[in-house]
C-alpha cells in the first residue's frame, strides 16, 4: 500500500497538464469519486490496524498533492487564455479613431453672429412663444380685422375661432416687449416662425427670423439707417452698401425693404442678385404710432424703429446655399461643411 501511494505520488508530480482536456482527465483519474485516491481510501480498511493511522495520513497528503497540482495547472490555463484574449483585442498597428468635433448648424452660426453684432451696439436679446394669439400676431400690430394684410402671411391656426395660432413672424415679440417694459427699449428677438406654405427650394412652412426694436425719445429714420448699415458692414464686409426701398407693413410708417449691395459680384450683377447688384435681406420702418399706443407707450413722447430679417435668407446669401430644404434635412455631408466655424 505504501509503495502504491508513492507510485501514485510520482505519477501526479509527472502528469502533463498543459490543456483543458489533460486537466479534466487528471481530475477524473485522481481526484474524482471513482478515481485512484478514492479507491485507495476504500482499501484502507484492509490495512493492518497499527499501520492504518500512518497510511491514512499518507493518503491525505496524496489527496492534497493531487488537488494542489490541479489548482495550479487550472490557474495557469485561465491566465494564458486571458492574455491571448487581451492581445487579440488590441491591434497596435491600427490607425487611431479620429476625435472628430461636431459642427454648429449654419442657422445657429448666423443667428449667433447677428446677436454678437447687435450686442456691440447695445441691443439685448428677447424671446417670445411660438404659439401665439391674434392680438400679438395681428391686432396689436395694426392689422385691421378682415383686412387682406392678414392674408399676406398664410397662417396655421390652432383653434376654430382663429385666436390661437403659430406665429407668422417675430414681430409678436415686439408687442410683448413693449407691453411689459418701459422705454428705452433696444432688443433683438430671434426665433422660429410658421407659415402655411408648400415646401420647396425657396419656401418652407417653418423658418427663422430676427426682429429688432428700438424705442426711445427722439428716435428717427436716420438711426434705423445707421444701425442697419453698421449691421450690413459687420455681417457681409466693410464695403457693403445699403439701400432702402419704400414698402408697406401695417405696423410701420413709413416702411422700407432693406437691400444690401451684392457681396458676391460687388454690385456688378450675377445670378445671386439676379443681375440687379442688390439683394433683399428684410423689412423695416418707424413703429406706427397706433402700435405704440396699443402696447401702452405714448407716441407723443416716444418713437421707435423696427426691422425683421430672415435668418435662412442671410445664411443662404452668406454661404451660397441654393435650397432651403438643406437646413432641415440633417444631411451630414451638408452639415460637415461648417466644421470648425464658431
Ligand atoms: N414681420 C415682417 C415679416 O414677417 C418683417 C418686418 C418688416 C418686421 C418690417 C419689422 C418691420 O419689424 O419693421 O415679413
């Protein structure tokens, strides 16, 4: 029996345990219930009683030896598997993944630029709701009831009585400002507006405007002209010229359309300015005394000017974008062209 134990011990020491299959065979042969060591314990009964204690201790040692070899070999195999997995996960020859920056939307770029330019001459920023009522969108702005001027801007109404609507212009925010604050007022109001139009390269049912308002004592058309002249030069270049064309808006008197000299052809005539040398960027005028009065400002004391420009229009001119739909399609090939611009 003693000899047999020694022989098995030698076998255990010498066993090859270099893969999972060998390890499993070893476990079955030596450690398992039907293995050699287990059967040696069974044989213990036949050992003479005076030797039994010693042989029992030897057998226990043998059992521990087998278990220790098994544990050690198993750990080695697991570690080896881990390190090959780690090696294959890292291919150090691959190029790095570039850390690309997102881009600002061209409309946000233009809006931010407009905000910066006007903030330099003392204009602050105001906002108003996109869901509006008849008063703020039309009536307070001197649109007579049932007047065709209301049809100038095809409106999305939100209620049967036509009182709730999606604002058709940012002039609504002028009204809110004058109703809630006292002059002097000097603010620009960018935001989204809606009109019931079929979507095409030149029209959309949703677009952006920026409104401007200046109300104080003694504000004149000369102030309007200089303010917009300053804006045009900052936005489109110092040699930009500006021109006012008589026009009509219910909320301004007199009213004027704002044109700038075409900065593509410098006034020579090209297809952006349709050979005229001038491009339109918005509407403007002196705030109609009726509007001041509707908003609780005394027109005998105060006067003001206002203007409204299309942000898409300015972005299209500045970046020579030919289709309005590009702004809302989220085509990354378009958006990526503005990478790095702030
Ligand atoms: N609200 C006008 C529009 O949507 C634009 C406009 C024209 C705004 C003249 C003004 C203004 O403040 O004075 O077409």
